[in-house]
């Protein structure tokens, strides 16, 4: 643990139960380098960690634009 304050954190790993493979929490990394588990229910010992894949690198505005296009059939060719 560092002396710098924790200001922001982001989830870097999923915490999964080894027996059931169910999601039981997330591992967060704070701006100061600290790691901290955030459990969905009670803490567990028999777990494994899985990296969180970045689903998209697009900004929210790009996602809104692509959603708008998917609802607008004008970009489709005549079939």
C-alpha cells in the first residue's frame, strides 16, 4: 500500500470461482498502484483471475453514431 491517495480505480481482472467459473468479483487497480478486490457477495479464497478484455476502444459518441446507423436502413443495398 502506498502513501499516495486513491483517487480513481479501474477494474483490470474478473475474479471467478474455480469450481463454478461464475463471476464473484473484480480486481481494481488504483491510480497509486494499489490493487483491491471488489466482491459481489462474500470474499472467497478458491478463485482465479481473468483479464478484462477491452470490448471497444470507441468513444461513447462513436457508439451512439454506430447505433444510429444500425437503426437507419438507408445504408443497406437493395436486395
